[in-house]
């Protein structure tokens, strides 16, 4: 099967191996073949390493973090593990991480 003919191909779960250059090499190599990738289980660390090689990604890291943190100010629940406000705040962190990476690319012309 030619994976390039598919609209997106899932790769995962990479959450246990995020901090290694190996995942970056695998993801960038596959994406370099013209294959659009969805990363399953991608944490902020992974986004910082190989966001440019992913078409999309998901993660439960935000919910894990929320379960171990106090609720946001004004939230009535005991945990923000299923809280839209917490999830949207986490999303802002992810977007900022992607934007930081993109600015490095724009400035240097190469992945840093």
C-alpha cells in the first residue's frame, strides 16, 4: 500500500519516547516521503522537536497534568481533568511551542 495516497497516516504512541532524537528522525523521514502524519500521544516536548513534520497530533498530557494540579481559579470542580478552560489554556501552550519552533526556522532557515 502506498501511504502517500492516504489523506493522513497515524503514527503512535510516541509518548514514552518523546525525548529521543530517534522519534524525530522517524517522523521527519516518513513525512519527508510526502506522507501526512497524525501523531498519537504527542506531548509538548515532542511538539517542540518535530511539529513541522506532523499534519496533526493529539495528547492526553493536558488531562494528566490537570489531574495532578489544583483546579483553575474559579473552577467549581475538584479536578480540571475534563475542563474546557484547562484544555484551552493547554492548547495555547502547544500553539506557542509551535510558533517558537517556526520562528527559529524562519530566522535560521534550518531546524534548530
